[in-house]
C-alpha cells in the first residue's frame, strides 16, 4: 500500500537525551493498533548521512489521538538535525504499521511490560490506550534506565498509576547514588518480578529494549516457567 502523508506539529527535548516529535495525522487515513511501529521518511531533508532519510519508530500515543507521537534518543544524526530544523507544517511520509508487540485483545489476561531505555515507546502507547479507554487489563510496567534523568515519560506513568488502580508502575535505575530516588535500584530481576506479579504465569509479557537486555529478560522469564508463547519481543 502507498505511504501516507502526515504533518509536523512540534518537536522538543523531553529530558536530557530524548527527542519527542508530534505529527498531525488528520486526513491521512493512517490507522494502527497499540504497540505498533511505522517508518518515517523525510521528504525534503537538508542534512544527509549514511543512515539515510528514513527511520522506524514505535508509536508512543494511543490510537484515539488525532496526532502521532514518536520518541528517539537525541543523537547527533542527520535525521535528528533535520527534525530539529523542520518548521511546523512540514510534511513527511509514513509507512503502513507493523510490529511484534501489539497489545493482546483479551483484557482478562494481564499485560506485563519489561522495558529498557527508549524501548518505552510502544509500552507508553499500550498503557495510555488501557487507561484512556478504562479497559479492565491488569498491567505492570517494569522500566529500567541508567538514571532518573534518562527515564522518558516518567510523570505520565506515575500519574496513570495514581488514577488507574489496575496499573502498577515499577521503575528502577542503576544509579545507587541518587538520594532522591524513591523506587527500585538495579536491573529488572526475578525478585522484582515475583514481588510485583501475583501469578507470573498469567500475563502476556512484552519485552522491549536493547538486544542484550531483551535476551536476558526472555531467559529470566523462561527460567521462571513462563512459556515462550506468552512472551512478545522487540529489540531496539
């Protein structure tokens, strides 16, 4: 199918190393399911490098919105330079959506998200979809980062955990010197999973993040007796 056209609304740094982008999808006919990604292609790039003018991005917001939000690490690439310099109203093309981590349809089955770093993007979409539509999923978000400053959308998740009793937010950081951090320290591990999920065999697990982290989380769940059929993976 032909790619569709969407329009840049805004972009900004949302923490010290994360760039967020918002595109108006009104009239584009673009539709997606929570947890999917799509390819964005710049139509009139100024800067160029060997990585090209297209990138795959997970969609960060729920399908009910009239916009699409994407997030990337604020790296010094030609693509990011173009995004930062594009004026609002500039157009890009977007591919049909795809992905391995689409939210399961049976809301009686809990959803457990094991997320590292910028892998938070599809999880944010799925959690917002659950909360916004008041869906009866039990949902658990384990979110690991090097430090508090690198944790994207932290305030959103804290707020959703306050207003939606079926959603539990379990963030953790590597930095054990942060005296203001009130949550967990260290990697996502067996103890953290068993402490927060009453029946580890009930949820569908979504693991998204760097390759080594995804492989380690999959191996951990399998060692706990979780079947592979209940594990969805997306490597960033």
